[in-house]
C-alpha cells in the first residue's frame, strides 16, 4: 500500500500550510475535472522526477476513479518558465514562447547548436488535447538567488500569459495550476550536505514571488515549499535523498497534500487498489517514456533522422502511443475492479514492419560468419613474449552478449556490463534485460568457470563503477545506485541518484565510469547532448560533449569539463592523479586538467592531442600499464583500444613534456584479423594480467546502419586475458575484509589497480578511523616516499577529513608531480581549508607549469571573482606555456563573467581559395568545407588536414591523385557512394 502522512495531525498540518499560502484563493479556486479530462504536467522540479515516482499520479487516479482521466508527464529537469532545453529542437525551440529568449538569464541564451523537429510543449499539449495543465517551476531558478528574482518574476508572468492564451482542445483555455519548489531538508547531521538555510531563504523568496504572479493571473497556486517543510517536521525519516530531491517516501507523503491543494479535499478515497493502480501507472509511464523521452532521439527526430530514421521511428512512435493508450485502459479497468487482458490488447496494437539490412562485407562491417571464441582467439596477434587466452565467451556463458565495460571488484571477481538491447529498447519487444555479470575463475586456470547474474533488468548500462557499498550505473537519462542489501550477490535496492542526463544518442550518454583518487565518479558524455540535471547544489547543465564528476560523500555533481569532443569512451588516471581521456569518434588522446576550467554553458574547450603517431579511430577503453607481471621498461605506458579499421590496442610511451605530456608509439599490444573483433574496455587484474572485453559484432557503426538493422548481433561477446609468461604473475593482494592498517600498507605496492581497489575498500570503513590511521601511516613513511604519502592524502580526502598538514607538506615537495597531485586536492577542497588562499598563491607561483595550471583552474571556480582574478594574474605572471594558453584564456573569461560566447564548437565559414572567382563556386566550396568538417562526416576519418589515419585504414586525401585527378566523375562518385576495400 502507498504510505501517506505519519498521522492525521501531520496531514492536517501540511494541508493547513498549503492553503494558508494560497494567494487570492477566491480568484483561483481548486481545479475541477470532468469525465475524460486530460492532464499534462509540465516544467521541472518536483514534476520531473514523478516519472520515476508514481505516487502523485496514483493519488489523482484514486480520487477521480470514475472520471476516466488521462495524465501525461511532459516535465524535464532544468526547465524554467521560459527555457526548455532539448537537443532535438532547433534554437528557437529551446524557449517556451515568443520573446522568452530575452527573459531567461543571459548564459542560457547562447546557441548550442541543437537540431531537429521534436515538438514543443505547446505542440505536444495540442496533439494530446490537454484540458488541465499543472506546472512545476522555480526549482532551478531559485538557485540564482535574490539577484535574479525580478527577472524570474517577469519570465514567469510572460509564460503564464502565453499559456492562458492557448487552446489545446478547441474549447478554450486550459485550467492551470502553478506548483512551487519543495523545501530543502536539513540532513547535514547525517552526511556532508548543505544545511539548507541559504537554500530555503531563496526558495521562500521565489515561492512568494510565484504566489504573487499566480494571483495576478488568477491561477491556482500551490505552495509546495510550505507543504514539504511541514512534512519534514512531522516525519522522523528522511524524505529526500540529498536534502532536496525527494525520495520515494517523500513522494508518497506529498501525494495526498499536493492533490488536495490542487483539487480540494476529497473524503472517503478508496485506497484498497492503490498498489495495483500504482503498478499500472508505472506500466503506462514506461511506454510514455518510449514516446516523449525515447532514447536515441537523434535518429528519431534529430540531426541523424536521415537516412534510416524514417524506416523505424514513425512506426515505433505509433506503436508506443498505442501501447501507452492500452495502459490508460489498464488503469481505468484496475480502478473499477475489472479484469483486463493486457497481452491480448497489446497484440492488437500496430505491428512494426521489418527492416532490411544494408550490410556489405568490408573491413569496417565485419563478416556475417562468426568464428567461435577459441578460433577467434587464434586470430589475435601479440608481440613476442606475450600470450593471449580466452577467459570467457558466449558459448560457455550465453548471457555474455554485447559486453561493454568491465571492472574487478575487491574480491578479485570480474564484473562485466552487457547490453543486448543496444542501440536501445524497441517498443513491443520484451522488456530490456541488459545485465551486470560477475565471472570467477575458481580453479585459477585462467578461464572463467562461474557466472553470477547481479542485475538482469538494466537498459544500456554503458558505464558502471563499483563502490564499497554498491554499484553506480548509467541508465540512459539516469544515474542509479544499485545495492545488494542481503548479501546474495543480486541487487535488491535501486536508488535514482539523479536524472536529466541526456540520451539523445545512447552511445554518447554518460559512460566510461572511473573513480578518481577521492572516490568521485567521473562520467564521459558525447556530442549533441544537452544534459540538465537538478541537484541539491543547483542545476548542472552541459552541452555538446564533456565530463561530469559525482562526489558521493557530498552527493554533489559538477560539470567537470566541457569540451569539443564527439564521444569520449575512456577515462584513466596515472600514478600521480593526472586524468586522461579518449575522444573516441576522433583519434585523439588528451590530458584532462587543461580542460577543467569551470564550464560556462555553451562554451566548449578543445584539449590538445597527445598522440604523435599511429593514431586510429574510433577508440574505446584506456588503461595505463602498471603491473610487475609486465616488462619493467613499459611501466606507465598507455594502452588505447581501437575497434574499426585497426582492431586491437595500440601502446604508447608517456613522456613528460614541460607543463604537460607527449607520447611515443611503442607497439601494438594486440590486434586481430577477425573482422568482428571489437575490443571496448580493458583493465589489469589483481594478478597483474591484462583483461579486455570484445563486443564482437559485424556491424559497429551507429549512424551507418539502421538502428534496427537485422545484422546487428545480440548474441556474441568474449573476454580475453593477456599474460607475459616469462615473468611471474602478481600475488593478488587481500582487499576484501582486510583491516584498515592492512589496506594502507597496500598503498606501497607498485600496481595502480591494487591501490585503486584498496582505496575503494577503505571508503567502506569508518571515516574517522580511516582518517586517523592514514595520518599515522603517513607519519611512518620515509621522508622520500612522497608518492605513498600522496596516496595517504587521497585516503584522507576520500574519508572527507582532509589531512591539511600533509597537504601543505606535499605542496612543497621537490617532485613537481607530487606538488601537482597535491594542488588538485587543494582546488577541490579550497572551501574547507582555512589557509586555502595562501596555499593557492603558493601554487600559482610554483616553478612548474603543471602546478601553476591548477591555480588557474582553481581561480575559475572561486565564488569571489575578484580573488579569482588576483590568483589567475599571479599564475599568468609566473608564465604560461603555449600548450595551456587556452586554459588561461577561458579561465579569464570565467572570472570576468563573460558568458554566451562559444569558443570553437560551432560550424564556422571557411575561406574559399583564391583561384575560385565565381561567387557561386565560392559558396559551394564553403558549404562543402562545412560538411567535410562535421562530426561523423569526411574529416572524422580523413582528418581536417586530409592526412587521413593510415594505421586505421583511412587513406590520406591530401595530394592524392584520387582527389586531384581531373577526372571529376571519380571524386563525385566517391563522395556520393564511398568506397570499401583496398585501393592503390
């Protein structure tokens, strides 16, 4: 049964608070519903997470059980009255009504290059013939504080005027209600979270303004701020998960008071069928999401709709709408106690037509004839001295289909995420059952002999990270946390941590999860996407490529970096905490620090490429060599997977290069002659061997083939292991169940992954005990063992009890790598450190550019812009290397408050060559140059300079007779049709 308020007194208190804050109640009476009315929820805030928590909709259905009402949730995270960001609407469609662009705050007015024909809220509501609109606003806006209050008031007033003028049914204006944000709950005694004092002051200001604007327009207003504040006071358990985002209990408590505040009190509501109705609502919302928030929208209504979208998505949307309507019938039947044959009704919905393949045998496409795992292994070539073994394949473990990411847990078991539903769930199919699998080698023969299915109801889990008490998993638009609370190796608790991550292109969505030295989870995100995530610290927005960082200790998300990057699928940290990443769709490998200037919405940095040769694309999976089992001379080398053209992993030596780094190609660690071989992730095991997963698919391209091409494989997948037999394997360290002192001793070991897992295990121990033990451990180290001391500093950071004395000591180290690592700790903790400004000034004047760069980055994140300017000036005065000039430029723009001016991600006109004198020829050349340079077009493979990527099978165009030959027909045919196969 749905639980409601703690007591009758609690309900009455909350309702009193609600009605006491209704403004001009006589002018805005409670909403009323006629039989068959259609309700739309729009906005963000409380409404946006109702797609996960179904209690409010359930409450309305129970109250109006005989009215046959219909409810559609059109809310989305980050929406404001005037700003409705969406990657599938053109620029004008980002704004809710004419003139809204000028009313939203300036940094949201920037053009972020959205494209497509996704309907506006007004168009959706007109097609749905909506009678009643319940709006949820103020949540994102309130974090702008008192300075923006008047602007918000004008934005809201203009929106309500616009909405009142609409006629969605043909019978006049809709009835409208406006719901304020909820209050902030003080959970600071339970976790390192804001106490909500400042947040509630701002929320109260915005709630009051909303009430006044609603009164001016004669619109029903609900003060959810006061309702939830009363609920917090009446309940002993937390109703939010982080102080602000309501949890399931919070939504259950809110449902009845919110419904009463909107529609008036309702006596004698029959709740005997509440749970079955809630299940039916959840069913309906699942299929509604396949319409309103369908994953892979870039192919449904976005810039990649052509050529394959028309084959699939008009049909799939039609079926989704029919199946959603069937579930409306299910809800109404459930309310009246009637039997309903859901399967029979589904069978009557539209039948999806078959999709034909455009498969052509090629080095890119692979082959329709799949080799078995043992035979495919013989096609993998490794350098002399190395050995490759097949650890697991789909023949022995049929669930191992389409493996995408892997990680070893603290027990030494290998976890693998699989996603048979890729590119995404097709409506009408059985529900997606993507998995998290655990493989064990119980007899130590190098082959898996046991599989555990830890989760089997996931959808596109393209990123996961194991933590000490659960697993963080990407689920399209959501970051979820799965926990096994009863120890049976299967999850039984799911928490939606945050929503609003964009899945407009599913293989661009948050992925490649990796923990930094503090345990914060770094998540990659690709081009086209417009994420807008509501958090307890305010809305976090990102556009067109970058990275997020989620700190579990504070439940805090930041936009860590915003880059002009197509589709990053690889993050790794080196021995000193420096972060690196892959561009994936492009061949580049970059250092993260220069691009971690505080992001400004719509401003995308570039990031230098560290690869000097043997560049290939696309890349997926990144790992540094750190294993005594492998040769001494290659320790610290970087391994980069490639899975089209070149099929294998290229190995590059990492080289210090002034402020930053460069590389030198060393060898291909492995490559395969099996054209279906698709290595996508790799990691060193506890015994020092290297494991990698093979997606294994004939078709790999996301836009070169229909999403539903029947040649896309959903059955194969392999895991391989590489050893260096002339050197002994590493004795796996005891991590699971080890004491704090034992775990700290492991930080002295050479293997990065052993230390990585040891720090993970330490995060599961009592934080104060860990911090104290880490302090004692650091004091016991030899004076010159600063690398291990840096590990101890990271442990105190992860325990949320930073060892400031050790930090200061390491900032004065003779080793610039240690100083840079410590400076990173400083800039993430400057709000907590008493001497932060003094230490940052020391960092800004360091004699090494890498350390000084940390000061420039920190300056951009400082809340006091004047102090940021002073710090940045100090760092600039000490010297700026050319390789990081962009970082200082963007940091200066941030501290100067310059917003809304993109740097480099938009398409820009190219000058025509002098020999073109005809105006039409010049125009044609410029149009062609733009097409050539677009992501996923010519320049992606053949490169912007025409040099190509020969090592990946993409030939150069510059100076090629195939291009310069006067026989223009050949070049035209190549441009129109392409060419597959070897050429001379």
